[in-house]
C-alpha cells in the first residue's frame, strides 16, 4: 500500500475469510494501532479482548440475527470494551480505536469487519457472559479478522458523495 489515501480507498468491510490463521505478530500490530488511538482527555476508556477460539467465535456468529455471521469463519475477533463512567465520549473513543484496527488490518492485507454489539438485541449479554466482562463496562463492538476470501472493490474517487461537503455555510 503506497499512501494513506490508497489505504482508505481500499479498506472495505470483508466478511468472507479463508481458514488461514492470522499470525500473532499481525494481531499485535492491529492491537498496537488500537492503543495509539486518540481519546478525549487521553482517558483511554477502552480495553480489548482478543478471541481466537473457533468455538467461541462460532457462538458469537449467532449473537445477532443479521450482521455477525462472518465470525463463523473469522480467524480472530477483537472485542472493544469501553468504560462509560470515565467519559461521556466513550462511544467516540471506542469507535476510533475500532477504526484504527480496521485500518491496520487493511494495511496488512487482511480482511476485517465491524460487528455492532452495543444496543443490538441480546448480543452484549451473550458476549459479556462468555468472556466474563464486568457489568460496569459497555461492549461497543467486535472487529472480526481473517485472511480475505472475497475481493471488494476500492472506493471510486469519482463517485464519493461530494454533495455532503459544505463550504462556509451548510
Ligand atoms: C458503527 C458501525 C456498525 C457496523 N455494524 C456492522 C455489523 O454489525 N455487521 C456488519 O456486517 N457490518 C457492520 N458495519 C460495517 C458497515 O456495514 C460498512 O462499513 C458499510 O456498509 C460501508 O462499507 P465498507 O466498510 O466496505 O466501506 C458497521 C460499521 C459501522 C461504522
């Protein structure tokens, strides 16, 4: 990947993975990316639980009716846990860390996808129970990770929604 813009253009949600396991060094780079996220007042309200047990991932694949099936094939998932008692910006802080991981995975040529957990059916409860996450912490999302088994088209710069941009006034 040559430039940051190319990385952004090529980062797409990937939901099909091969059986190949992600190497520990690559997972470490993805987690380092999360730990370098900016957060409000640098309160770093997040914590990350790495899951690579296929049985647990399979269980999490059905934590939602739609939107979590890719975990069945995933090599690993990083569960993003955030302490809302530390800051009212906890969702923003958690989302930035999650997105840093999506970018790091894309940079490594891996497939990744956000799986929303917070406010989604009983997903939070199931994951909390399985991973012993205290009630005092919110579970924002999971980032599913794996070697790609599908090719997604990069964003076409000509087709971006430029009409969403306003100058000087709305
Ligand atoms: C806050 C948020 C929640 C999302 N939740 C899910 C989800 O639960 N399941 C899923 O498959 N994709 C989920 N996505 C991925 C989006 O569907 C995806 O980013 C969007 O369709 C744009 O596609 P792209 O990522 O390929 O650019 C989520 C993305 C965000 C930012």
